[in-house]
């Protein structure tokens, strides 16, 4: 496994599956008011588009890739720094039909 934005790389043992889970989200995300700083390099460039999950890391790797950088602002997504790049965590509205 190798970062696209830093020099970090490591070997991981993994199992290959044809399908881990469904798409990341059902529709394109609206990020117009997300407030993502321009200096942030996200792990996935096209995260706003629905797509397949490429890799699911086990819990044993979580603390190995976690860095101390974290950016939060009320009403905006949480940005967490990893050795790979930054990740974005946000609550999205789920609309269900009755």
C-alpha cells in the first residue's frame, strides 16, 4: 500500500474479494458549503461521486496509519490526517421514501 501524496508505504497482508460492500453513497455529494481547505490533499479525489470501495483496512492497521492532525469547525466535516492523506468525515442526510 502506498500513499499518493506522501512518501509513506507499507506491505499489508490482505484477502481479495470481488465485492466488499455497496457503493460509498447513492448520489453525488454537494460539497459547495463543506469548507474543505485548499491545502488539504484528500485520500480520494473523486469522493463526491458514488463509487465502489477499493480497500477496507482491518482495525489492526488503524492506529498505524493515524496521525495527530485533525481539523474541526462547527457545521463542517471533520478532517483527519492519515499517513496516506487526509480523510473527511461528515454526517449526510438520508432521505427515505415512505
